[in-house]
């Protein structure tokens, strides 16, 4: 986080944002949409041997939903239990915190990139304040949903793509371009509807 900020004011803004998103993650119990529970946590509990396949939504038998995020939830639950966190509500909080802080990292990384662009330099600080003061941004950012994970992968992939294309010839950064391609592909595996966004990115 802190490596992308030079001024104390930017670091202070980041610390405030981290605390705000942590508080939001703690108080955002339940789910914003039923899919957040029944398409992510329930399949993860099936993998853990705590839910029967007959209790899962019809999409499970039809195999029409991505399995990447339930696998991620399964891994996070396993890690939480390995360090002694057994309470499911605390485990869900950690997933929301993970999502929220990842969103912050992406938003602030975009702001840092905008700071360096002559045409958009003023937009960086506006973005930082927007993710703090627009109430729905923290609220939605902490949801451990496929929309968030797909959006994070896509947004970070586009940012890496821009970084990788800033130079030409021998100075071009192929590793960033490869990682950008990986993340853009990952966004599709989190949520298949991201195919439309990928078509737009490819056309651009």
C-alpha cells in the first residue's frame, strides 16, 4: 500500500480509508444479494463436507457457475480454521475485509497512476476522496461477491496493461503485460458476464 504514496497527506488518507473499510466490513453482516451466500459460501461448505449437494441451488447440478470463487472461499475458511478462527461470522468478516482492502488497493493504485498523467492529474485526489465519501463505494467494496472479484481482476489488469504499454521497444515491460493478460482472463473465470467487458478492452 504505502509504497505508492510520497506525501504524508496521501498516507494519512490511506490509513483513514483502511479503517473506514474495516469498520464497514465489520458491520456489513449478511449479504447484499442472495448469490453472495448461496453461490459462493454454500458451495464452499459443500467442499468442506458441511452441506449436502441436494441443498445447493440448481446451478450447482447444471454446472453453469464458475467454481473459482467458492474455491477461494474454501481456502480462506481452511486458513482461518488453521489459525484458530472457527466462528463463521468472523470468517465472513475476513472475506469482506479481504475484498474491501483489495478494492482500496486498486482504487488508490489508479489514483496514483492518474497523478502522473498530465491530462488527468487532478483526478487522482478526486478518486481518493470519492472512495471515502461516497457511502455506497465502501458498502459495495466489502462484499465478497463475484462481481467484486471480477471487477478487481479486470480493473487491475487494465491498469497493468496501461503501465506495460507506457514504454516501447526494449523498454516495454513484458512481465506486466503477461500479468495483465492473466488478470483479465481471471476476471472471466470469476464471472462469465465479464466477457462483454473483455470484448470492449480487446477492441480498445
